[in-house]
């Protein structure tokens, strides 16, 4: 009796899992056919460089090699760090980091502005007991913010341009 129950349960599970096999994401980044012709960066150099390298890898991952749009890219970034909470003696307990990235992408042939958008995101992190751990937490927070902003950029690119 128990073997029949497990057999029926496994067949039902296989049936439901096979129904999801045709899944296709709505915002596919492989459909973005563009090539960065020229670029310039302003503001926080490391943040701008990180965003540029991600966009450059995205442009190189395109399957269509012939009909790529050549674009000029301007990345302007800024980072601010503010104290979020303090204890009774005035010692800072946590910080909020806000990253603001302005992306401007123009078609190289027609000089048409394809995208001009400001992306802002912020996260908090707590002060650690050791200073090196606090610096590591800040770096990790910045990397997480850059990744979130990049994901929003890809969604915006797939919706508006291509």
C-alpha cells in the first residue's frame, strides 16, 4: 500500500515538474543587441568602472553579431555615507550607503538619446567590532547596491530600447 502511494505521489510530482519545462523569462538580457562604441565616466571611478564592465560584458554576450546598435555611453555615479543610528554616548552603530548612477546612452548613428535615467538605491550596514570587518561590510554593501542597480538597468534597457 505504501509503495503504491509513493509511486502515485512521484508520478504527480513528475507531471507538475514537466509542466514548467517551457519557462522563458520575460526580460532576457541576451536579446540586447548593442555595442559600446565610446564611453565616459564621471564621479566615483570604481562604481562607474564596475557598471561599465558589467554593461560591456552584456554587450559582448549578444548572439547577433551583425545588427548591433553602436552606442555612446555616459556613466555618472556618486556615493554618500551617512550615520543612521547612534548609541547613548554618540558612537555610531550603523551607516546608510546611497549610490546614485546616471546613465545616458545615445545611438551613435542617429545621435538619438536611447536612455537617460537615474538609478538610486541604498542599504544599511552595522559597525562591527573590528575595523577591518566594518570596511569589509561596507565593500559588500556597495557591491550589493551595484548589483541591484545593474539588474534595474537591464530591465530598463529591455523595456525601453530593444
